[in-house]
């Protein structure tokens, strides 16, 4: 006899509230995960609809109390069923519980809180407004004048428009309000992020390369051919324009589209391009929205009020009834992989969801992931290339500077001779500069130059970072302490911050180029809600000559006046302790270089590095993806790393150091035995268990075990076995075990 766990209200917050029913023999074939079922419910046995979440052979209560499923309606899977089935696949493919998987795919209903719409009113007579405007113009207060021009004669203006389209800083609004010239009022409305943008007629005519891709994809679509395409297009080659035309074609079929964009690139600039094209048939998701707002957006999708959902990873689960296309821009981005269980990869899930509902997938990147490019080479995906920038702008000139040589020449500053020269040149020409500090896998840690002692967080076992205000902070748990005067270990006073943070770069820039106006964008300067947009807007408006930043500044921004990009320490990300370090370095350098010369002035890039010969750096400088791909693939093959093989990381976490160590050993022993029994031990590598690089976090100890194997199925089989093994051993009660397939980061 088979039994099904059935959920009756999937918009309820208690997703784990299920009821068990038996499956009559004649329904066994149709009673799969996600199938809608009709069941007798409650004392009165009224018939209601539910969905199957899982099927098992074990009854949870006495069999005579279990009622049978009445019927399984023929009508294909409704959207809820599709998503539940997808959750089932995710659980199977990535580990974690069904509940975790359901929470990932199903938007949960919550009372939708109305958000506030703010309007700015002119609080003085129109004449007085005009006088204020003239004064602002005379004094050359640009933002103030821009704002007043927009509000006089009209009397009112939308707050969002003011901040996001006119780029008026909040400080300007506050001072105007203080002076009594304006007042800001709030009215409650449901949220539609930027509906003030008007739909416009399409103006851009695609070039031949772009048109060929659009025609080819849409021709397939008309013929009913569904597949996955990869567009490998250099930065600025016009991929977004291609997406827009493909979307239009697919919508014409009455289908709906999901467009994934990494959160960091989900800027006003990007989103407004979609609005101008498709008007308000679009909804947007982002992580700053409340659960209520997100639910609201997914309801609009389900009800067919929109055709396009734009958002980061989680937008993939938009409940479109009639999904026709999923686009993933910047397909290589690490943020497409979930860091929480189930640790799914949006690219893989997109391909699966598309297959289930007969939709197509378009992936795009200037620096495709090895996974996607390999699939394209193998013919699994269809590959398109865009090798030139769309506006005719040429790719920048890239120079590599060997920092070791600089030191030999007694240049101890963070700017090489060449970079300094070019910065001065651009400042002179009134062109803009971006200085990029590669901080991945690295922190401005504090150490003793006498004994080598490194200051670490006592909860997390990672090095603390020094901040300008004299404190040391743990970027992992947030704990802070004051900077010690002497080394806690040897008492020497030569204890100091090592390396470079963005704050330090800003200081140095100000010292060496006092004439430059400088903006800095990093985690510290973007803590408040709109600060990210404000900094970018200020830079776009020419309010600064130099923008200094971390990873954040390299994504998706199109500043036409930037003609120089300096990468201060290109190789730092090479030292990160995981197999994707080279790939990530190549991607960062290529993306950063891509910021130079986007307008009609040609750009230059200076890559400063201690490893000028590393292939990730030389290939990035030569913009030679193929070269990078083949060298990196060799390395992955040699060491059996994805995509040449698959890896399953098993992470064990506990407060008890001894227990977690023991549990790691038990689990690896069990894995070894299972692999032998299955006859695949020879071809499988088990690495560890050992303490993770981050051996302790928030007072929890972390062990990791890696298993390498060519066949994904064998790894999921092993995972299922380990899950069962863990349940029967009381040893694992206080230990959290989670899985990560083909991890993006080291542990
Ligand atoms: P990508 O997404 O590949 O970085 P975009 O689609 O953002 O490139 O295009 C880069 C710039 O070139 C944008 O300003 C865009 O408007 C412009 N552009 C794209 N295609 C064309 C075209 N066919 N003709 C003129 N300008 C174009
Ligand atoms: Zn010391
Ligand atoms: Zn900490």
C-alpha cells in the first residue's frame, strides 16, 4: 500500500501541515508529487482539493484511520502542482527537506501591508517658487534647480520620481522642506515600484549580429522548438536589447516571461529600460520588499495581470500559468546559487522548469560560467556570440602592471607609475575614472609584524577587519572590539592593519590627487536604502571625477564619460581557497575592464598585480575567453572539479567540537561503505572530513566532507543514504548536516 502526504492550503504559512491519505491501487500511476487530488476531509468528509507533497510506504498513524484519496482530476498540473513537483525535484537534486524546498518555490500569503506613496507639494506661491528656482540657478545648485524646475507651475511632483529619475539628493529635499518651500505628504497605496515611466516606441535598430540571434530564437519558437541558448556577448555588445526583442516575440504567443538579473545589477537604469518597452505589464521583485509585497507581485503574475517578472534568483518561481521563456542575464553570477538549503542553482532549476512546461531558456554573459560554456560546446545549449560593442565603441586598451617591479623601482604607493600618469591625464581632460579594489577572499586584517599573530574573531575564527574609527570588526557576525595598542600575544607595539580597504584607497587618492572629487561605494557607504542609487546617480551626473569601489561598481552600469578603469590589486581573488578562484578573478577583471570606454571616447584599463603571468589575468587582459576556458578546463579536469566532475560537499555544524568531529568520521565511513556496496568506490574520491576553512562561525564548529564523482545521480543516491543513516543514529541529534552540490564557494 502507498500513502500520500497531502497539503490542503499551500498559501498557508504552515507548509508542513500535511495529512496522510492512502492511494487506491487504480490511482497509483497518477498520484505523483504535485498532483492535485480530491479528498474527503474532516469529520463530515466534505470533499476538498489538495496536492500531493510526497509518497511513501509507511503509514504514520494506524491504518484503519487513514482515508483513501477519492480521485485525481485529469486536468494537467495547475501552477501550484507544477511548483510542488519542482520543489520535489529540488529536494531530490540538492538535498534539504521538502519543507525547505516548498518555502523556496511557493509564495506564502501574508496580509499585504499597504506601502506609502509620497508626494511633494510646493508650499509657497508659484512666484516664490520661480524666485527660488532663479536663485538656485544663479548659485549653480544643479540638483535644486532641476527639482524646482520640475515642480513650479505644476505645484506637485511624485517623490519617487524626484529621487530616482531627477536624482535629487535627500539632503536637498530636506533643506527645502526646512525652509518651508516644499512639504512632503504621504498617502497609502499598493506598491508598483516605478509606474511613472511612460512606455515609449522602440528606437534602437538591432545590428546584424543582434538581429540574427533574435530571428533564430524566435524562428525556433514559432516552430515549437524549445531549448536553452547561451549568448556570449562582450560587455556593451547589446545583449539586453536582444533580450527585449526576444521577450516581445514570446509575449506575442500569449506566453509569459521571467527575467533574472543579479540583485546588484537590478538598478533603476536597467529596470527602466524594460518599463519603457513594456509599460506596466511588468512586475519587479527584490530582496528589500516585504513578504507581503512579494506575495502581491506573485498574485499579479498568477492572475495574468503581468507578462514579465524581473528579479533576482527567487523570481524564478513566479507562478505564471503560461510560462514561455526564462532569461538569465549575467548567468555566471555566484548569486544565482542559493546559500541556504536547498542550495539550488537558478540556471539548473530554470532549465528544469522550462523543460517541464515546454518553455525556452536564454542565458547571457560576457564571461560565461564554465558549466554553461561547456554545455554549449557539447551541443546541449545553442551558442551565440556578440564580439563587438553595439554602439561602435571599441574595447578598451588593457595594460598589466607588475607590482613587484614597482617596488623594485622604489614606488611604494598603491598607484603604479602608469596608473598615476593616466589618472592625472583624465583629471586634466575632465573624464571620469573608476578605481576598483578587488576584495574577494581578503580582508584588511590586523597582524603583528613582530610575531605574525593575526587578530581573529573569537566566535568565528576569521580575521577581523580594521575600520577608520579605530575598531576591529568581524564581517561575518558583526562583533566589534577596539584596536589593541600592543600585540596580545608578544606585547610588541608593531601591530597594525595590513592591506588595503576602500577607505584607505580614498585617503590615498585624496592625498595624491587633491584636485579630484571622489566618491566611494562599498558596504559601509551603501547601508541605507537608496544610497546605492544615489552614489551612482551622483557619479553619472558628473558630481565626482573618481568612483572608488569594490565588486559593487563593476556591474551593469553604463557611464559614458568613464575612460579609465584602474584595478588596484587584481590577484587578491586568486588567493581565495576554492576551485573557482581563477574563474572569479577572470570574471571580475573582464567585467571591470568592461566599464571603460562605454561612450564614444575610447577607454583604458590598468590591471595592477603581483602575478602578471597567471592565465586568468593575461586572458582577461587580452579579452580572450576561449584561452581562459581551455586552460581552466584543463585544471578542472586534472583535479576533477566541476564541470569536469561533480562534487558534493557535506557540511556538519554543531556547538560541540568533539561531537562534530566524530560525526564527520562516522559519515565518511558510512559513505565509503555505501560507495563500495554500490560498486563505485574506485571511481569516487572522498576528501576529508576536516574542519572547514571557516572552522568556527557564531560559536558553531564546522566540518566538511567532499565527495567527487562523475555521475550526479550517484551523489544524490549517496546523499539519500546519508540522510537515512543520520536518522537512525542518535549521535547526530545535535548536529546539523547540509549538502551543497558543485559549491560556488569553499567551506
Ligand atoms: P549588454 O547588456 O551586452 O552589456 P546593452 O544591451 O546594455 O549591452 O547595450 C549597451 C549599450 O548599447 C546600451 O546603451 C544600448 O542602448 C546600446 N545599444 C545596444 N544595441 C544597440 C544598437 N543596435 N544600436 C545602437 N545602440 C545599441
Ligand atoms: Zn606579536
Ligand atoms: Zn564573528
